[in-house]
C-alpha cells in the first residue's frame, strides 16, 4: 500500500510576503521621522525571525547598529567638513534602505516559485506579468550561486576574491569577477527561460499545482496587521512633522 504524499503550502501565503515587501518599500521612501524608520527596521527584523531567518536577521541588526552609531557620532560634531557631511548622508541613505534589503531577502528565501505563480493566477493576473516574475525570482538566487562559484575559482587561482581585496584592486576584480559573471548571466537567462517553457508556464490552459495554495485566516490576519502598523507609522510620522512645524 503506497503512502499518499501530503504537499503543504508554505506559510504565510506568497501574497502576504509580497504585500509586506511592498509596504516596507513604501514606508522607507515615505517616512521622515527617525523613530518611525527605526520601527520599520525592527518590525522587518521581527518578520525575519518569525520566518526562522535568525542568522541573517542578527547580521542585519549588528550592521545596522554599527552604521547608526557611526552616523550619530558624525552628527555630534558641530561643524562638519564636506567629506564628513557626505559620509553622514550616505549612512543615512544606507540605513533607510536596510529594511528594503531585508524584505527582499525574506521574499527570495521564503517564496516558492510554483506557489507564487499559483497565488498570482488566483488573483487573475496576466501571464505577461507572472511569467517574467517567476523567471526573476529564479534568476537572482542562481546568479548569487554563480558568484560563489566564481569566487571559489578565484581562490583556487590565488586571485583577489574577498570584498576587501576587490576594493584594493578594483580593475582586477572587474576583470576576474564581473566579466565571467556577465558572460554566464546571459547563458543563465536562456537556460531559465527554456526551463520555464518546459514546465508549461506559457500554456494558455489553467495551471495545476500539487500544493493547496489558499488564503487562510492567518494570512488575512497578517495582512491586517501589516496595514494597521503601516497606517500607525504614517500617522506618527505626520504628527511628528506637524509638531516640528509648529515649533
């Protein structure tokens, strides 16, 4: 007697992760109040911890804390020179984009391609949108793996492979890393496109899925929590700006 396989869909739903990523990007480009931006970062880090991405979340928190401390140290100087002011602005931009990077990493690692396509088709989105999106989600992790293979090859040949060595020798890094990556990337795009066609992603018939992708009560709860927190942060940012304007 054969045992029936039980394919369970990932939780939360891919549409929840996409909504969260879109919300984080919108807040990072909209908010101006510093405590609100820090709250976005902390909430995104909490989302990574809930997705069991402990090591990436810890690394992002350590780097964010170091950059924030350096930025505050630069602003403590009464009169900064042009170089210090430019560095402070650069750190401010990096801190603003940190939650966007974290949300993007969470989406890439947590979303399964087949469930993403099924979820988007349930929203009646056209294939002209779902097919390129599926290829992009498969393409980025593959390019990252190719970069790791190229770095391993550089180490075997005693060539600059670490980020510090690449900064010290940018011309050699461009020759030994970027050129092979660009050549390999064009071939990867063709291979992934062919793989997508072999899986029937271009067929006009309705696509089936081995996993039961559905929007459950917990997914509705996550969406509601995301929207409520976003509205609260936008309200707090507007109130802080209004208070500063009155002063």
